[in-house]
């Protein structure tokens, strides 16, 4: 018996261009084309997803710990909590204090 696998469809990158699944076909060049708007949207999405995840009771202990660690870190990196906040015009320290305080109160009630 022979099993045939179809070739997976091309993946999409934020710019909307299709990425070839064959890495010899310029894959790295296609993936490197992120606009400022793409990066901004990704930072916004990361920040929103992190806030929503903190309120998710199904989030595992390790994932919650990693999330709180990410929120608590004060360094600047392309997708750090601080960078995501700055990109949205939000005071990172104020939001950090609000989220950590909310989590502590919420955890005690639950």
C-alpha cells in the first residue's frame, strides 16, 4: 500500500504574501518583510492575549508563571512587555502594577 501526502498549502505572512514551503525558494527573504504596521499589530496582539490569558482559569500554573514573569521583567526587547506597552502608548509600570495587583486579589478570591 502506498500513502501519498499532498504538499501543504503555502503559509501567509503578515504582509499577505504567500511563503513557499520549499526553503530553497527564497523563504528567508519572504519572511523578513515585516512592515512597521505588522510589528505594531503583533505587539498589540501579544499584549491583549497576555491580559486575557491572565484571566483564564484554564491557564496552567507554568504558563501563568511564565506570563507573570514576562509582565514583571523590566527590560526592553522587541516584544517585551515594556516594548508592547510603549508601542500602544501605555505606561508599562502602571499597567504592570494594575495587572499584578488584580491577579493577587483575584487569586485570593478564587
